């Protein structure tokens, strides 16, 4: 090996220092699930975080669906031509309110369940990583 002789001498003088207490007592590590089960302050923080996330999701889905359902009468009020038109012989407002709203509710419910399960998976990952 070629190189600087002073560097080689420096490497030869290095000594590994080890502690005689290699089996030192370590602080027991409690899993976060135990913190939650025992309802400690940290467990409460974890649970509050999950509940807050789920609540925000529920409020978002309800707000979107509420705006859609609440906005339809306003839309029909502001645009009289929509109010007077028909779909397959049924007035458009009745067709929309009677048939097209339900798929929106199903889609909102599907979105909520999917996102809520994703939030729970992230929470479980967070708890397991700790």
C-alpha cells in the first residue's frame, strides 16, 4: 500500500478503548401500546392525536356533502332553466335530489372509511416505531 508514511504511523498507534461494563443495565423500554393501555399522559397524547385526526376527516366529509346537498336548492333557485328542465320525464330537481344524491353519499362514505383506515394504519405504525 502506498501512502503518506506519517499517516500509516498514525493508524498503527490507534488503540480501541472498551469499557469493562459492557453489560450495563439499560432502562426498560415500554411499548407505546402499554402507554395507551395504562392511560398514561403519553398514551393520552397518542389517543388524542388519533381522535383529532379522525374528527377532522369526519368534519371534512360532512362539510363537503353538506355543501353539495345544501347547494343544490340554491343552484335550482338561481338558475330557473335548470328548475324547469326534465330528465326522462321527471323534473330535474327531483331526479337529482331523488336519485343522484345517494351515489354521492355512498362515495363520501367510501372515502371516509378508506381515509379512516389509512389514519389508523399510520397511527399503528407510529406506535410500533416508538
